[in-house]
C-alpha cells in the first residue's frame, strides 16, 4: 500500500515538473517568433516602425498591468486554475493575432501578454511552494526550457514563413501547439487539486503592501526591468540591425536564434552558482562586462566576425542576467507568499520599464536613421543593470 502511494506521488511530482516545464516552453516563443518577422509584418500591413515595436511592447504592458493582480487571483481561485486560464488566454491570443487585420493583430498580441503574465508571476511562487529546497535547481530547469523554445521560435520563424510557404500568419500560429499541450497538463493538475488549496500561498494584503516599501524589492524590480528592456529590444531589433550590416533576413533570424542558444548554459548554470554564493554581486559584474562588450561590438561593426562574437556575448549575458533575475524572486523571499508578492511587484514595475524598450529604440532609429544612438543607449542601460544588480545581489530578504 505504501509503495503504491509512493509511486503515485512520484508520478504526480513528475507531472507537476512537466507542467512547470511546459509553462516555461510558452513564456517566450509567442514573442521571440515576432522579431525576425517584424519587417515582413510591417511591410505586409503597412505599419510604421513605431507600430511594429508595439508587437513586442504590448505584451510587456500587459505584464505590467496584470502582475499585481495575479497573486490575488491565485489566492482566490488557486495557482492551478489561474495558470490554466493563462495558457488558454495565450492560445487564444496567438490564434487571434494571426488574422491579417491590424486591430486583431494588436488585440491578439495583448491577449498573449496577459496569458504570459499569469504564468510569469505564478511560476516562482509555485516553485517556492512545491520545491522550497530546490529553488535554484528548478529555476535553472525552467529558465533553460524557456531559452530552448525562445531560440527555436527565433530561428524557425523565417524558414516557416518563406521556405515552407506558410506566411507570417501560420508561422506565428505554430507556437500555439506548446500552449495546447500545456493546457492538457494543467487540466490534469487542476483535477488533482480541485478539492484542495495550498495554505502556504495564501495572500496577505498587508504583506503585499509592505513589499512596495522595501528598497531591496525596488532594486530587484529595477534589475528585472532593465534586463528585460535589453532582452526585448534585442529580440525585436537585432535582426534589423544585422540586416543593415549586410546579412539576409534569414541569416539575421538564425543569428538571433544562435544568440539565445549560446545563452542556454548561462540559463542553467547561473541560478545554480547563485544558490551557492552568499552574494550574487560577482555574477552581476561578469554579466555586465559581457553585455557592455557585446553592444559595443555591434556599435563598432566592421566585420562578420565582430558581429558573431558580439551576438554570442549578448546571448550569454542576456540569458544569464534573466536567469539571475528569476532566481532573485525566490532567493530574496522567505516563503512562497513573499515570492508571489515580490514576483508581482518586480514584474509589474519591471515590465512597465521593459515595455518602453522596443518603442523607444524604434523611435530613436526613426529619428536618426542610424543604429548608433540606439546602441549607445543600450550600453548605458547595461551599466544601470549592473548598478541595480549590485543592490539586488545582497544576501538578505525583502521583508527583514
């Protein structure tokens, strides 16, 4: 009897891990698949660079708007139900935005953002609750899973559109498949948990308010926002930058994919290393040096070799910094309750800041007709990431 129970619990644990991984699979492809296709979508629908920037900025606005509400929704309806609802909204958004109508393109993009926001906020809390002694390891697993599918989406968008003749519409719809599979897993997890609700994640309003008064929480939020600023600007405009240096759009799309693939080791190793250190400041400094070097290389241009090296450095630092930001959400909190509150705050303020990125950089390019000023701006943002990372990397909790 005990063996049967133990076997059942192990199977359920495996399904839970699979559910977390499949949610992670869905957190980036719906956005990273757009970057290589921005020029195609822009030309097909006749929209400006500023409007094209909205395709990556709108989801970030949704992240910012929804993040403070999601912990309360999870407290009311359970993590499992809200996570399932997020995946359903994501699938709906992916489908709607693929219709060749400008209004539906932006509405669907907004739905994509809401769906991803739900999963973004809840995953750190679920991991803190279900795997309290393995936060760093599970963060490594799900950030790596995110990176794999983000890279796949970037690299396959152009081949699906041109080589397979699907057009940009169906090339975007393809990334609804992982969402559909994730929905099936979370339907099961909902059925298993329908009669119970974890008390560990019960949300306390006073504590939620207190976290907004924590200087450490603000530093984590700024670190999250500025690294997201760099990431979403890069996936939106790197193909266009490389194309202007002479690469074909297909080659530029694959460079974006390679950028994310080379970051996979950082996605896995950084949280594990961070978990073994009392202070994460050394990791912040190393990532900062790589980021500044990478964007400076793009600014200098000159040869394909310089572009390749710069892209690799940027890929490594973006993945490593993002994984560290996710790790901070668990490491700077004492329990799942605080992790949910910190995640909601950090992703609200963080993605509000990040939403400005693609729009601002697109506007700077429209005004200057050159990538020099935008790239210099990204170097400055990299310095700010280091500044706030030094604060967020301190060995303390947000509410102490």
